[in-house]
C-alpha cells in the first residue's frame, strides 16, 4: 500500500483573532493544549508528524501502538497529542517526552500515557485522499470513521474524536471555560478544502495572547553570572530575525541550569535584523550588554500588547516549545 499524501505533509494552521466569527459557514472546535500531530498508517507502519514536519513516533510509542490496533490498515488523521494527568491535560508532562533516552520515554509512556484527539480525516480507510473535499464533507466521513474504529467502551481511550459544533453559544461556553485542558476555540470554514501549510479558513481565539519566539540572545543579571532575561526574536518575510522584546520571569533556583544551557549556544550574530541596542525608543545603555545565541531555542510567552515591532512590556515566559522550528516563529503570529 502507498498513501496518497507524502511526508512531510504540513497541517493547516489558524490565524489569531480577537473574537469568534459568526455565521453558518463556521464550525467550532476546542483548541487543545498539546502537540499537533498528523498520523499516517500504511499497513504495519505508523508515522507521527509534528506541526513543523518532524517525526514524533519515537516519543509516543503508546500512540503508535494504539493506531496499529485500529482495525484498518491505512489512513491519515489530523489531531493533537495530549497527556492526561489526574484528570487534566499536562503540557509539562508532554514536554518531558522529548527526551533522547528511549528507556526514559518508555517509562513515561507507561506512567503517563498520551492520547491522540482527532479532528480531521485526510485519507480514509480505503486509501483515498479527502483533502480536496470540504470540511463539512470530511467531518461526516471522520464521524463515520471514528464510530467504526475508535473504541467506544473504554474509560482510557488512547484515540478520541474531538467534538465540534455550529452553535456559537456552545463555542463561547468552551472559550469561557478554557483553562488547563483548553486554551481557546478554533473556528473553521466548513465550505473549504484542507488548507495544508497555510492559515486560510481557520482562526483561533485564545484566552491569553501568546506568541512563539526564538531566543536570539540573553542578558546576565546585574548580580551574579546567571541569566537575567531572554531576548526574544521573530522572523520577517525575508528570513531576518528581529529583536522584539524580553522575558525575565524565571525563578531564582532555575537560573543556574538555564544559564549553562544558554552559554552552550552563544554564537554571533544572534539577531540578523533589528538587534538590542539599535535605534528604538526602548533602547537603554544596558541594551548593548547582551550575549548572542544560535537560533535553536523556541519558547512561548504571554504578552499584553505588540506595537511598533515590539512587545510593549516585558513578557511572561510560559514554556519551551521543542516541537516547533525556529523558522516558524514569524511576525504573523502577533498581527491581529
């Protein structure tokens, strides 16, 4: 068997908006707080692909096993990998899976098994591509696929169907209750085909304004040779990395280990576009005192406003995002 979609096949993405769109053309879904994943099954082979096109299968062997147990030999599904812990989805436990040691991954997969929440069907059980069908047509086929193959009687299902609705009130209720498990609501145009690799016809509303940024440099604290703040960057359309702000919300006991991690990545130039200390009304004498880093680390930060090409105030560090490529951290995230 050969699947009609070749890897890497990039998932459709969502544009950030302030409010949910209204009208008959929209379907609403929960925005899950996990790793985006496209799962490919071709005979006895299963591949898991991240949002950036990277392989995930070695980190989630229990998800691979669950997909192999489905009584169909071929399909491609789009979903989100989450790790339930004590009735809640834990992003920290999810991050722990990105580990080089297979023994560590195996241990965690047994202690805190992950699950895949599915919200789209891209290739059906006959090996037919569905990406040229509208979402409305694909969802009907996904519902039938899930009813036929997903376990219905287990309390600990490894593969689940994500709910959806055309009722705006339900979507607003989801948004109001978004917390540990949900960090917002997705709205998709039901009349559009699958938009691989772009943001057409799909928007997201998050309770928090967040952005994924490249760590292009850091400053040492005024006292002691430990990190004081991370210098954040976003790429423009020309591929230049611009300094857009900083984050310094770290606990004192975290700083020594973080400093060692950062010092291993010190490498000029850090930022290839606007750099700290350049012409800016935010510049200070201390702006020039920073260490450039190779663009390897991606973190998610919370912010209040983005104006003039920068975060207006310091941001709140939320978490590292090893599942994302630095090149994916672009200005379009903060354009609303």
